[in-house]
C-alpha cells in the first residue's frame, strides 16, 4: 500500500466482535450444508465412478468455506486484542485467499457441464484446455495473494511495500481471468440455448425446473460477478494504501467481501452441484449412448441402401 508505513498497525479500527460472530455463524451454516451435500452425493445408490469423481470438484469450495470461518474467528479474537499479530495474520491471509478456492470449483464446474451436455464444440476455449487455463490462473493468483499477505504481516516498511505489490498483482490476475471466464460462460450459454445438443435438450429441466444445467449456468455467471466485484474492491483497497478509506472502514470488508462470498456459497448450495452430477450423469450418458446407437443404425441403413 502506498502510504501510512510510519504509523503502521494491524487495524485502523477496533474489529467488531458482533460482526465477526455473525459471519462466523453464517459461514459455519453454509459450509456445513455444502459438506452435507457432498457427503450425500458420495452415498448416492450405485454411483458411477465418473460421477463420484465429478463431485470431488466441490472440495476447494468447502475448504474456502472453512477459510472464511477461521478468518472470522480470528477477527473475533482480534476484537479483544487488536495489536495481536497471530490472529491478524490468520484473518488477513485466509479471508484474502478464500475466494480463489471458490473460483477453482466454479471453473471446474463449467468444464464438467460442457462435457455432460456433449457441447464442447460450443465452447470459446477448447474443452481440453478450458479448466487447465482457468485453474492455472486461479492457483497463480492464490499463491501470489497468500504470499503477499504473509510478507505484509511482518509489518516493516519494506515488507509492506513488497507484499502489497504482490497482492495487487495477484488480484489483477484474478480479475483478468474472471473477466475472460464470464465472457466464455455467457457465450457458451447463449450458444447452447440457441442450438442445444441432444443431451442439453433432454436434461433441460432435469432433475427439476429449479435444479438443472440452465440454472447452474446462471449460478456460475452470478457467482463470477460476485467474486469479480469483490476482487475489484480489494484491489482498490490495496492501491489506496494502508491508511486508505476502504481499509480504514470495517464495513467494506463485511459488505463488499464477506457478504458477497456468503451469497456466492448460498447460490452454489442452492443448485446442489454434487447432487446434480450424480442424478443427471447417468441420464446424460444414456442419451449419449442412444445418440451413438442411432448414428450407427443410420449409417448401417445407408450402407444397405447403397449396397
């Protein structure tokens, strides 16, 4: 951050105990629910190995929830001693990097949905590269933000200057990748709705009208916007400096970071991604197999006619 090094202290205010407790409770609730959905999906009767593998992509999302919980607990501890270094470092690092874990799951969901809908040809980025590209950017931003926060926590002039530069770079990488992801997601949804594949048509309202690939795509788009807004706010916060307006007012952390990340978790839990994969996976495979059989049959009949 650009200024304020001479009088550096962990917080520019006394952290609110009430706010920390409230957000600890809500994150515990939504993380527990996401964990339950994951557990329930793994115990789904006769689950196919491929569907079991697909459910594993929710793990970074759940880990991100635990990061938010521990970060909020650390802020509660800081409210009792705002000069203590350890809880400050814990909350600084975990609350900063948690959205990158949410992003990892969001990126992987898109790739799985495209594959299940047999619509790889409608993706702007080839499917074999899609998840790899976005997860690479996510891991890079995660490492940079975590490293920067760790360096800044030392509190010296040089460390804060170096740490802030690394964090800002990490946030801009995250912003860039999310911006591209939003374009890719929106374009794919437009194309698949305009020219749906057999699998997309057959599972349009599967398992239900309020739980299907169309609403999952909407959810991915909404979650991406939430995380993008949060990253932009965080980037501005670090650019302003340690004595800047955003970092000096705790309300921004809760309204433009933690609240947005809570809504992000609620949206993904609403669509029960794990449940979707184990319920729709077999249907999608059956339709794909049926399409292949039909194509083979048509080819056979054409061969007979030609003969």
